[in-house]
C-alpha cells in the first residue's frame, strides 16, 4: 500500500493524526476540541469532536467494510427505531498515512450499561424489546444478509476450536453441553428479518436506567433475527431476562438459538482476548456464567 501505514490498534491513531484528517477533509470542523475516548471496543478508535460529534476510525482491516455498510443502511433504519441511532455526518477517505475510510457521526448522550449495576433492569428489558421489535418490523425485502443472521451451525467449528484453547480455564464440558443443545434447536423457518447483530452492552446507551441509543450498526442485516436476543444474557439479570422474553413473545426454538449465539460470541472471544483485552474477556466470562447458571 505504498507509504500508507497499517494501523493495528488505537495506539497508532492519535489526536494529531485525527486532527490532520479533519482539517484536510472537513475544514469546517478544524480547530474544534478533539480528544480520544477510552473504550475496550475492538473494531474502532473513537474521538470526541467538539460538543456534538464523534469520529470513528477502523483499528484493523476487518473493520473497514463496516464503514460503508453502516453509512448505507443507517439512514433507512434509524427513523423507525424508538431509541436514537448515530446520524452520519461525513465519510472520510484514506489520507495522512491512514489507509482506510473513516466516519464522523453526531454525538449521542448516554453511557454504556454495566451488567450487574443496572438501575431499572425490567424497564430496560422492555426498552430493548421495543427496539428489537421495531427493527424486525422494517421491510427486509432488499436488505443484505447479516453476518450473524446465518444458521447457528456455521459457528460450530470456531466454537470448538475456542473450547480447545479454553481447556483448564473454563468448564468446557458444561459449555459444550449447552452449545450442542443450542445446535439441536430447529432452524429459523420464517421470513428474513432485520437484526442489529451485536446488541452487547458496549453498543447500547442508557440514561436514568432507560435505553436512549443503539450504536455500531456494522453487523446489521437480515436473516434469523434470534441473534438480537443476546442482550438477555450479555446484559440483563435473570429476572429481567424473563421480562425481555415475554415482551418479545419468542418461542423456545428461537430462545435456544439466541442463547447459542450469546454463548458462541463469548466463547470465541474469550481465548483471543483473555490476555490482550481484559474488559472483553471479563464480559465473555460473565455471559458464559449467566448461561451456565440458567441451564444448570
């Protein structure tokens, strides 16, 4: 790629670089206060720009495709959701040694919820159900196939490889039993529906205990929407989990597939981030613990 630098993480993406990118491509925003936001996210580095904007830059090549994907579909999906979604304000191009497209969005107020410390878990469960249901109601006729709207069995090899790496670090026998039970659930037979695909705590914003925003639509697509129920284990306590399930009105097969999705995401991430990203690893252990407690 010539003289372009290959940035593998946010240590290579600093305020100076982002300031030059903004000045060169969006001079109307040059000079606005700029600071990096601390995040355990693995896909993008984020910088607060002024009072009402945020800059997102992919941290590795695999995150690049999501930029165009999100910018294409967000304007169509966001107006139908009861919670706020990021408003795209500009698409940046490679420059200043940064090799990939990047984006500027409107800032959304709120903070990421923390499992175990939710202020209003039952109300948050209802808010989540309303948002997921609204997304499912959007016409999916020409939507892209979601990377997580595919049959659960497509993840089997990756789950088993991760379990092999977790031997001695986790109760792999119990996890395997739950995973295999998930695989036996009937597949989705209804029409494809929209799903965000990554409703983890880090992609949700709350204020006063209520859901105010959903961010990072890089995995949005159509297919089996069961994946959007992962918040039941990734965020909600057991009592609120029941509220969420009742509000969604899903059957046992979909709930079991959703549990399998939550488990697979956690299991695959855990060995990869065990030593390199402690917050992500801790979240994975939390999800696995919640699922094993529920299925014991």
